[in-house]
C-alpha cells in the first residue's frame, strides 16, 4: 500500500489489506484543498436527451460471449471467502465488511488495454468509514513503479453523498485525485461503472456517462499507462481518511455489516490479456485486426461525450487535483504537466 502526498492516495494491496484493514492516512488533508463542496443533487440527471456513448463493439462476438461467463471465469477471492458469498451461478455476490474481515477479489490475469466494468450497489444507510474500490493495478508490492486506475467510493452518513474518488498512477506516481458526488445515490440501485483504456485515453464513467478522462499525452512528456494490470474489487475500512476527511470512523457495532453487491462479471473484462505485466508487446501489436477499443471512433471523444464531461465537471466535481494550486506548494511537488494541457 503506497501513500503519496497529503491526499488519501491509497494503493491497494489486497493481500496486505486482508490482514490489516485499518489504514491511517493523514487527516485534515482534503479539508484544506477541496473546492467548495457542492451538495449532491438527488434530482435526476437533467441532461437533455443524452445520446450517450456506449463502448460496445458491434460485430465482435466476444462482447456477449456465446459461452456464458461468470465470476470464476475471471476472478478469485483474495480475502476470507465467507465475506464474498457468491450465488450458485457465480453471477452475483455480496461483499461483506464487518468486524471479522473485509472482502476482496481480483482477476487471475493481467490485461493491457480494454474495457472493464462492474455492476455495483453500495451499502445502504450509514457507511461512514468504508471504502469500496473497483480498480486496475499492476503489481505494486513487487515494483515501485506500478500503474493503477482507481475508482473508490467513500462511504458517508445516511442521506449524505457517497463520494466517488478516482486516481491514476503511472510509473508509481499518482497524485491525480478527483472527487465527484454523483447525480444518483449509488447505494440505491446497481449501476455499471467502467474503465475504458486504449492507446489514446483512459475514460472512467458510469452507465456510459463519462466522468473523467486522462488523455495519452506521452508525446508531450506525460507518462502513460504502460504495464499490464489486473482488475480488483475490494470493500474495506478507510476510517483514517475516507469519510469527511477521516473525521468519522467506521463503527462496526453501530453500522456493520456493510453489504455491497456486485454482478455483471460475465462482461466485466473485454481486454487484451498479457502473459506477464511487463511484456505488453503483443497487446500493442495485435496484427491486422485491431482491437475494437482501438477503432478510430474510440480514439477521440465525441462532442456528446465532451458535453457530458463538461456537465459532470460543472455540476458534480467536488475536487480536481489540477485546480488545487495550494497543494503543489504544501507538498513540495511540481504541478503535473497534464494540468496545463487541454483536458481533451
Ligand atoms: C444468474 O443466473 C441464473 C441462471 O441462469 C439466472 O436465473 C439469474 O437471473 C442470474 N442472476 C443475475 C444477477 O444475473
Ligand atoms: C459526505 O457528506 C458531507 C456532508 O454533506 C460532504 O461534505 C462530503 O463530501 C461527503 N463525502 C465524504 C466522503 O465525506
Ligand atoms: C454514522 O455512523 C458514525 C460512526 O461511523 C456515527 O458517528 C454517526 O453519528 C452516524 N450518523 C448517523 C446519522 O447516525
Ligand atoms: C522540495 O523538493 C526538492 C526537490 O525534490 C528538494 O530538493 C527540497 O529539499 C524539498 N524541500 C522541502 C522543504 O522539502
């Protein structure tokens, strides 16, 4: 588990997490840096008639596989399996966090580019102190220069917005946190969260609405994802930093068990599998038939996607690392290069 800077930048190492699930990351960190908090609007998305972009790849038989896939096709539990009670078909599970343990699973394989999704329903009620993470990561225990793409849901008190924090690590360096309070309550129903990653960009979103994009600006000196990564889900105790900047800790006696639900495993991974995360050559050179996620229409954002991103930034973003000017001074770091480039 790596920590960098003041913000709660938490790189998850599941094996470790299962043993020591209490994280201590400096508090008060965000308080100073978060832009004025916007209230979560529980009103439905008022976006006019969104022609939402879907990343489906028509014609690619693999999209909905003829052979049904389930949890065991891709994943294994990393923690106590009793906290991951899968149903008999392996197409739905709870992820239970309680005093006796956390829940976590990850893919057997690592991948280089593709589309990763999970249908997630967060625990209802008072989820203070909890963190639910859906993320890609290369091996951060063995190597210091790991890559990682995070979606983390930070629990909150009943009726208060669950915050979605995202981050991107390249070559071991993160510090690219963004936080959003969504336009719906993620504990009320299942939503499909996605990480789309190709040679041009990483796009993070939900239900085909883009929330955040990280463009490949390698030609302008910004490092880009370059390793194979596995897909993980975990549900754990982030008392040290998660809820209201760590002010409200988890209370197992009062609120546990925290029960999140996950499904949609069969279509979770549509990506290029690597033999080893440090050897991605074959995925970069797929031959005459490029991957569907590398088709020309996927190398640029559509106008509609750009409009949606602007809407999300305006109405739902509560923290953007690129706008946190005080942080570079406080943490004695240089402002990431991409912050001075066009966002898309
Ligand atoms: C899981 O599979 C069973 C059997 O095919 C099906 O009846 C059920 O609706 C599926 N559940 C989910 C959550 O997809
Ligand atoms: C929790 O709710 C408070 C109060 O509405 C809000 O400021 C905060 O952004 C929410 N999220 C977290 C993770 O604390
Ligand atoms: C939610 O739980 C926390 C402990 O995690 C507690 O301090 C807080 O008072 C609870 N909030 C409500 C509204 O019950
Ligand atoms: C800030 O970082 C620079 C370069 O890494 C280092 O030389 C300097 O000592 C640091 N200053 C403080 C106050 O940590």
